[in-house]
C-alpha cells in the first residue's frame, strides 16, 4: 500500500488504498462518506458524481492517483446546512422519491449552474442526461434547477 | 414469544393485485404490560398508548412507521394519518422505522400499492386512541368534566376556563389510565381533515439532499468487511470447480470460499464468495478467480427459442379458462366482421438504483441484519429458519431502500449475506454489483397475448376473447415464495392474481367474453414487477379496444364511453376519469402536425385514464412529449405523493416501452449494465400532468397505476400519429421508420 494525500470537503487526508482504487470506494469504504453512491461502476449512471475543483466527475471512473491536489467536494461538503441553492430548490420542489441517485443529481446540477447560471430546458436535459433516476423524478429535477437558477440571479 | 401470524398467501395475492379492498395486516395494539416492559431503562415519563406512538414529557412525539420507505412515502403518509387524529402540529413529529419485534409488529412489509389503503384506518385510530386518553388525563388532573375538555394542537384545553396543558404535561397521568379500545374511538369525517388531503412535504427529503439518508449499502459498523459472490451466469447451472489462489493474492482479501445454493424457497444461486476489507478489493479479487461452471440443462434457451414456444402456446388448447361469460368463441366463429391481434412484451429487470445488498453480523447468541427490504419480518423469519436461531435473536433493521418496484419482496440477497457472514467473525456487507443485479434478478414474465373481437352490424362489440401466455410467476423454476411452485400452476386464484389480472374487460359491457391462459417454460426466474400482470394485460386490452374503435370507425374516447354506459359505480368512476383526462389533454382538438394523442384507462379500486402525446422522428424514434393522467384513488392522503408516484410510474414504464429489454442467450441474460439495458434518461422524459379526482371514499393505491396505462397510451398515440400499430414492446424504431404522419 502507498500513501496518497487528498483533500476532501476542505479536509486533508492520507489514504493507504492502492493508487488505482476508484475514488468512489475511497470515499465510501475508507472515509465513510457514504452520500456518494455506487450505481454502475462504469460511469453510466451518475450516482457517484462528485466535484473536483468544482467540476462534476464520476468518482467510479476517477482513480485515486489521478486526483492530485484538486479539491474533492462530496454531497456532504456541498453545504453544512442544506443551504446550497440547489439543495434548497430540491426541497422546495420535493424532488426525491427513493433518493438514492439524488446526491449525484444534486452535484451534477450544482456543477451545471456554476458554469451556466441560466440554462435552458435543453441545456438542463443535456447536462443531466448522464444521471439516471429509476424513480424518474426528472420533471421535478428540471423544475428545481430552474428554480435554483432563478434564485441565483 | 407469540407465534407470528404469517401473511396468508391468498391474502397477499389479494392485496398485491387489489382484488380485495383495504386489508389490515399485522395491526396490533400490545398490552400495556408489554409496553411498560419495553419502556424500562428509558425515561419512565413516556406515554405509550400503543406500539406506534411515544410522547415524552418534553413534548417529543415519535411515530413508528410500519411500512418500509422505498421512495413511496411511508415515512410521510403514516405520520400524517396519526397527526390528523392526535391533533398535533405536523412539525412536532419525529419518525422512526418500527423494529422487528415479532410479537408486536407483524406487518413490516409493503407491496401491491397497498400501503396507504391498509394503514389508513388503523393509523388514524392510533392517533385517536392517544388523543382520547390525553383528554381523559387532563379531565382527571383538573377534576373537570371530560366533555368540557378538547384536544387542540398538542394540548388539551378546558373550554369553560381556557386552561391548557401540553401533551407532555399529561404524560404521567395518561400513562396511569386504563387503555381505551381503539375500535371505540370516533374518527374525523373528511371535511374536518387538517392534514389528510393536503400536499405536505416528505419527512425524508432533507436527509436525501445532504447525503445523510442511509440506505442498505450505506450501513457502516465497526470492523465490517465487504463481500461479493461470483454466481453461475447460466440459470440452472452450478459451480463445478474453482481456484482461489490468484484471488487470495489481491491486497485486502480476507477469505474466499464456496457458497452452496440454498433450497428452492430461498432461491439463492450459490457460487464463490470473496470477502475483503473494501468493496473494491472484493470486486478485484472476484475478477481473479478461476471458475468452472456446469452450465446446467437450461443453457440451450434463447429468447428466440422461448418465443417459438410461446407463439405455439397461444394457439394450443388452454390450460385453464379464467372467465367465460356468454359464448364468445361461438359468436367469434360466426361473426362477419372480426379482428385478431397479438401483443407481446419481454422480460424486464427491476434495475433499482441501489443494487441488492445486506449487511449481517453473526454473533454467539444473536444475528444482526441491516437490509434494504420490502419485507423485514420475512427476512427475520427466513434467517431464523436458516440459522436455527430463535426469532427474537434475529434483529433486522429495515433501512431505506434505493427503489424496489417489487424486487425487494424477495429475501434471497439477505439469505446470501447470512451465508457469507456466518463464515466470518466480523460483520459483512454483501453487495451485488450492477452486473450481478442485472443478470440475477427475478424478471417480469415474458408474455404474449392473442386477442379476438367481433363487431356487430351496428358497430358495437358482440364478443371478445383473450388468450394470455406467460412464463408464469406461479411455478417459476426458482421463485417459490408464496406461490409454492409447481402446484400453483393448478391454482386458479394464483394464476389469476399473478398472470392475467388486468385482462378482464369488465366493466366494458360486451355480452360474450372469454379469457384463458396457457403457461410457457423458461429457465429464467420471474417475479413481481411494478404493476405485475397489469403491466402487459392492460397494454393488450387497451390497445385492442383502440383497434376495435378504429375498425368500427369510432372515436376511441366515445367508443369507450359507450362501452361504459352501464349504471355500475365503477363504470361511472371510469367515465369521470376518462372525461377529465380528455378535457385536460385537449382530446378532440386537432394535434399539431406529426403528433398524436393516445388514450388508455384502467379500472380497479383506483381508476385512472391516461393520454399520451407523441411524435416520431425520421429514424422511427418515438418521443413522448406529454402525459396527462386523471386519477381517482379515493381520498388522496398526500396529493403531492399521489402526483409523485404517478409521475414516477409513468416514466418507469416508459423505459420498457422505448428502450429496455432483457434477452436470453445460452440460458443467461445478455445485458449487464446501463449501456445495454437502457433506462429512460431526462432527455426523453415527458412532462406529466396529474389531475386528482376529489373524493371522500377510502383511499386506494397509486404506486403501480400509472405504470400499467403508459404502454397502451403511447402505443395508441403512435397509431394516431403514424397509422402503425405497435404490438410488441419495446417499440422497434424500424417499424416506424418509413411510416407517414
């Protein structure tokens, strides 16, 4: 095992997992940050979405060694009190059903709004179509993103 | 230990298919002695009038929820029902999942869209019983007349003097009172409802936006290990030999050992378990296993071979005649104008976002289980049976589930987790990878239906016959659960509930009707899938009504309304939802070019009509733009919950209509993950509009309602847009590629 230093939710940690371990399992099994979910292991469903320097990536496709000095943000670190505009909008629109995919959806949506504060419906659909929700809360996701976009302006 | 009253199979079938009304399952008011015993050790100042409610001296109100939370809202509708009668502020209630104490909680399960209906009266009584006792306590404390006291917003008021005591202040006195019989308390009438019928926010949503909601896969206990199992890819095959040497060299691996398949009832498939210090290490080590399988007798099955057999079964003599009103076969034989059509839909997986998993810790005198299950008390029962531990030494924590759709009514994955954990001293979480989950599911049956209809001289329907062929759930080669194959294949009630429910045309008034059934063999395990048989029977029935309407030169809405002209209350409810959906969707006004509207309706304890608006692109791809749904589910306890379930069910079914299909080759599933089993994504999700019919009738379920209507609504809309009949799902774009709008 080798030691890899990473920064997760503004905390520095030293990880002794193999460097090719996907960040997903480092977060979940080593650090106990279980908000980031396993869904497919192939980057197909978006349930494991986290931010690297504010940009959405699939943690299941991100080897530990590739993280370097980039700051990792997980759902637990998006805000300390559900106050991120996306989280507030998710509550207002009552988006989640089972809720399993929602941390990934929220991290993807937060990354979208950071880049594009006023996305059109088409831009929302394009940015969010890598994230599967089997309960199919899609229209509430659209509404919540538009609501958050409105609040931010 | 009080023996568990097992859920009777027939009762389950009834609830799972809504052929019976509300069924009260496992509802139990424990004796005071038992409750006091449980309270010891905690604060003595807790009022526990029944097993579902605790009120503390500092005004903490805790509701214990019987039904699992799978996304359908049990942790919201249950406290709503209790708060309504308890007369407390909604925000003052805390929610906990009820524990597996077999002598007290006997209904820790949900299925068949039955959660709201089965708890509506019992849970209101829970609140009412407590309220009445708190009022009595206040009257006693004040030495006042009971009729001068009234419960109001977490307090009791003495009306003549306007004195007030909070529920917390009444806990001690109330705890000393004799229990009031909950069946003798009066319940509110709907016009007085304060919460029921209002769209309240879900109690679990905050935890689902900050990552704190803990699903089965998120269980973390000290020193736990992580495991996966390599299973035989061929249904009916088994492990022949394996070499663990390379796997054992993967860093972090703790153990590699064979796991035998458990007998039919448990339906585990056996294989080789790999236990490691992380999930990733277990997955890597599994890849390094050298495995030799005995492919078994089913390895010649392919989707094509199964289809050949099924098509033959559609023409063969019926195994079993389900309904025979009038003389449909004779009228059809003599009819001058008749129609025949074949409808088909394939195996479907549940593909819940959270794959199957369970965590088990086997200790000397206790087994602790954390499972995302729809059926916690059965998991407890089965693991007790397997292990030989007494029931009360098997503790099952029912975690949140990341979707279910019928899959988590099986206990195979919990039994497997116990098989692995009993070999280890530490707790073990068994995870199914996405590939395991996609390839070892219990699938929605493959089905094929032949429908025939005769049109009389005046354009009315004189006869209808339906042959249903399925790879049955009853008699499934692996699945036995409630239906105890193979003898259930001779049980008309089981066949009705599991295989053809939804195919009956009543209350459409057609004088001659026959429905019969023939099973087909397959090695593929089958089970319930959101809306069970209605997921295919309603597709065929509602598409065929549409075909007959067009053959008679009639508008499909008016044609249905005429078939529903009878005086039965069900026909009236159905006319109402049809008219509401039609009005809301603009039925009868010309569609924009290239678009078409399609209609379908469903009758049962919940009635609904659905209209889909679609277009078809040059490549033959169908886009569903909008779905309008009218729902009559009695009292909509949480209208926003009804809307959410309907939106979700419609989009869930759309996967099976547009893209999703499980195919078989060499007795194994060909698909493995979301690249080859394509699930609906946001870019193809329609806007869904839900219109709820106001009602004061008892509530009925909606979890599956939208799912059964979407396929025929879309298929009928495609016909309206392109003049091509879709009779097989998922829709093949080649069928529509050269069609004209």
